[in-house]
C-alpha cells in the first residue's frame, strides 16, 4: 500500500482506493515540556503505538507532544520586549532539536513503512500561540492579541525573534533529513487571529516571509510535504493568501475557510489536497452514524474526484473520538 499512497502524494492515480488519515494528541496536555517532564515522550510513543494498532490509516502524521514549547533560553518573560530582543539561536545540540530527532526515529519504528510526516510549526505559532498564554486556562485568541500588541510596540524585535525561531526550525529540518528516514514534513501555520492583522499587507510583510523561509528549507530536504493551514478552534484563514506557499499537499478547514476540497484543488493549481472532515465534536466524524459518515465520504469524493485527493480532517481529532468512526470513514474511502 505504501507505493500506492506515494503515487497519490505525487498527484498520480492509484488503483488501491482513496488514501485517508487522521491524527490525535496523546498527552493530556500537548504543551507539556519534555525538558521538564520527560515522561511525556513515553506517553507520546505509546499513544501512537496503540492508536495505529486500532486505526488503519494510510499515512501517518505524528504528533509533537513534548516539544510544542520553544525554549526561550536565558529569559523568563516572553511578554517583555527587552528580553525578547536578547533571544539568540539554539545550539545544534540543544535538547529541543536533538529530542525532536530522537522522537521521530522512535515514531518511525512504530509506524513501519507507511508514509510518515513529522510536524514542524510556523515560527509565528511557536512565538505567539504557545509562549504568550497559559494553555487550557486562557483563550487561544488572547495569544494573537498579545502578539500584535508586541508587534505594534516594536516590529523590529518581533521580526528578530521570528527569524531566530525560523533558523532553529531549519536546524531541526536538516537534522531530520540527515538522521531519520521520515518521508516529509507537515508544516503548520495560521493567520494572526486579530482584527488589526487581518489584512493582506501584514500577511505579506510578516507572516509570508518567515513561512517561506522555513518552507523553502523543507523543500530542499524533502520531496513531498504537507502545508497545514490551521483552522483549529474556529480560526479562520484567507486561503487565497497562501497560494504562493510552495509545499506539495494542502490541508485546510473547508467550512471555516470557505473552500471545498475540489475548489481548493483548483485554487492551489491542482496540487494534492488533504482533508474534508470537520475535526470538532460538532462534526459528523465525531457524532455521526456509520451510514452518515460513509455517505459523507462519498459526497466528498464525488465533489473533489479521486486523483490527488487524500481524505482526513481539518486538524487534530478529539482525544475521545470513537475509533470505529475513523475506521468507518477509512472503509468507505477504500471501497470508493
């Protein structure tokens, strides 16, 4: 099956049905820092092992639980611009870099020969989404607001931090290529969810350059990669702003962003598309019957076609989703 899935990832036709995949977090709190709580790595790996034993996905996007927080060394307050201005690149042997590589190696052992994509987050997400709020205590959108507050006060310092994080992400990417046999990168990015940043000028001056810096490095190391335009928790993105992004497979929230799989495929110049299912508890994948879920699979494929189409969800599925729901969707995709 691996070769058939690779054909679809390369925008070729397959005779083995439509590939489909879903992914979920395994740590109770994905923002747990492995440097402080190393047991989260065992939780990550054991979770993947049990999940893949239960759900027959065609490709695997692994989770980075344990390495979400970027290590702002020698500072204790990412809200303080004077401290942010002193941020320096990580050393090559920093645990945040080497730990991600080791995690990917162990994940490959669990995944076997299925195509494997490892997560790399946008520097914007690592700075504003996960350094500026208390997770599970404060709203995600508060992070966007605080990020733009910092940007308004001192754009140069914010750009400096983004460049430093981008360079460190590139170090991770290069080490993943050199030390593992993963198939590619799943790059997660998102527009700033603050009205002051909701304009194309900000996107092209701040968001796009740092994203392109990392994505160009990804493409230098791996042949096929996934662009995840994140719509988690209701975030909305202007999908048309991302068409200049160079990764090969595109994943987005079809309802929130207003483009079906078929429409998105046209928007992105007939690139491979991935998704279709609402990942929330309100979606049919979580709450639907077998008949409803399998009928929805067929509806997605009648609309988008089968060439260069991989079914999945907008983003991470809930931890408590019934696995049989995922397998119902997989069964219908394979039989289409």
